[in-house]
C-alpha cells in the first residue's frame, strides 16, 4: 500500500514539475524571412499562440493547456480579442470665415506616431503629393481648405495597419486624433488540439516535431 502511494506521489510530482517547465514563451527559430510561431505558457495553465511575420501577427489564439504524459492538450477560447481603429474629434476656434484648418494626429495603439498616407478619397492618384499627403514622422498632418457645408471623405493607409476611411466636416476647423489598428489576425477559437510534446530541457522543447526555444 505504501509503495503504491509513493508511486502515485512521484507521478503527480513529475506531472506538476513538467507543467511548471512550460511557463514562459517558446518560439520557433526563424529561417530567412519565414514566419515565427510562438507559444506563451502563462501561470494557471493559460496560454497564447501567435504566428507573426514582417507585417505583424497573422494568427492568434488563447486558452487553457493541459499536459498529459507526452501530450499537450490545447483548449482554445472563443473570440479574437483584438482592438479596432478609433477616431476622436475636437472643434477648434475658426480663424477665418472662408477657410478651415484640420490638425490630425495618427498613432498606433501604443501612442507611437505613424507617417501614414492621407488623401481625399476622390483624389486622382496622379495628383498624389509626397509632402502634402503624408503625415510627418510623429504622425502629425495639417489640412487647409475652403469652408463648405458638406462632408469630404479621406483615406488613411500604411503598411501593417488597417486602411481607414473617415469623413471630415468641411464647415468646421477640427483637431482629429486617429488610432490605427493592425489587421485582424486569423483566429483559432473554440477548438481543442492535441500536440505531441517533448521537453528537451528548460529552454528547449519540441511540439509535433517542431523545435521551439525559450525567448523569455
């Protein structure tokens, strides 16, 4: 009886120890410009999975993991959980009766300025001007135009972000803050996956025969 209890305790201790080794982020080693897959194993058996490349994250999923001998069971949550682009506006005092001025700021979700392309939607691209139709390195852009009662539609675009279209009230001077979001990654959700796991040491492991190295 005592021997049986000891064996059960040892097996349980090994299982707990193995799961503790999975705490941390493990990523594939990139070859050239290939995408990188990462598993971030968090406390309480939570995990995040991403595939990223030069244009950002292309695949994302998160959920709970369970380790059963040499099998890694991944239970993905539902939903993408990524944020959308946003716009906030504030009216400015009108200096001229016949013209308006728009001060625009473009940033990413961390507040870093983006030197994005900004141009009227109906503009002939042959008229594109690299000085007039680009925000500066800090994401600042100023537009001056004659005062009108209608709306004018603009497009903001930059590699690695979702293209955004917005309407500008041509009867008001305004300060506009725009936060651009990255493209929505493909989502792995509401899915259970079983992976073959081999833990080589505390910094290296294999998942379905693919080598992953600890990054943090």
